[in-house]
C-alpha cells in the first residue's frame, strides 16, 4: 500500500464523517458505522496491517478495547450515538495516519 492510497482512504473516512448515510445506509446507528469500518480494517489486515497498532490507538484515546466492543463501551460511558460515530471515525483516521507516517519513514530509509 502506498502513502497516496492511505491518503485516499483518509479522505473517504472524512467523507464518512460528514455523511455516514452514504456509506452505511443509516446516519444514526453507530453499529452500522462500526461494521463499515471493520470491513475497511479487515481489508488492511489481509494486506498486512498489524492490528496491535489499532489497539494502541484505542488505548491512546482512553478506551479499553474490550470484547464487548467500542460502541458498547462508549454507550456505557453515556456518549451520544452521534459522538460515538465521530469517535469511531476519528480512531480509524488516526490509525491510517499512523500507517501513512510508517510508510513515509520506510520510504525515506531506503
């Protein structure tokens, strides 16, 4: 995967943040957004993404990454569905930015 491809994925996530209904069919259901993001992330895992990077980002944002899932964890914390959707997308964007930085570093070290 190239830096340009990751940048395009980040742009897609930024569009998702503005109009989740275009990507998930439901603008107000955080589980729909979560499933969409899982699909994107699993595609990257198949391409070699180390999922521990995502776990680190989740922890950096103050979440536990428990088996019940982030949506449930955020709901238990009393966060609105709209804010949960924003949080999920922000986590994913941070992951892709981290991967982008890794690719930049790898390219510079060649």
